[in-house]
C-alpha cells in the first residue's frame, strides 16, 4: 500500500472520513530539511517548503492508503494547488506528500 505523509488537514478525523469513507490511522514521522510556510500570499493552506537550514523539519503523520484513496487525495488537494511528490522521511521510509512547487 502507498504511504502518505500529512502535515495538515488529512490528520483531522473528518477530512479522510469525508474523502475516503474511513478514518486514517498512522504513525508520527518527520520530513527533514523542510519548514512550514503558506501555499500562497492569499492562502490559508500550510505548505512544506524546502529549507537550507538542516535543523528545519516538518512533523506529521504517515498513513497507509490504497491507490484509490491516493487518487481521492489528489482531487482533495488540487484546490490548494498542491502537487504530490515522493520524499524520504526521518524514519527512512519513502512516502507521498503534497506541497506547492515554488518557482526557481
């Protein structure tokens, strides 16, 4: 099953229930080399942003989801302009995460 790292609303009980039809259970993990920002100047959405400070990290939860649930998450996250990418978490596992890509 795919792993999905969430640092935002997917950790709230009601969001996965509304989008996947079930409550998610997971484990705490950390995304090193990133910090929390906002998705845009007028956005209320959190965004994990790459950081040059090696001490920066974003805490969140890792969930096992089905491929169907991952597609449902894609639809849920598209309103905020998030892209799904693979990251390496502190635990050593690779997981999908959603974030807004910043222009170079």
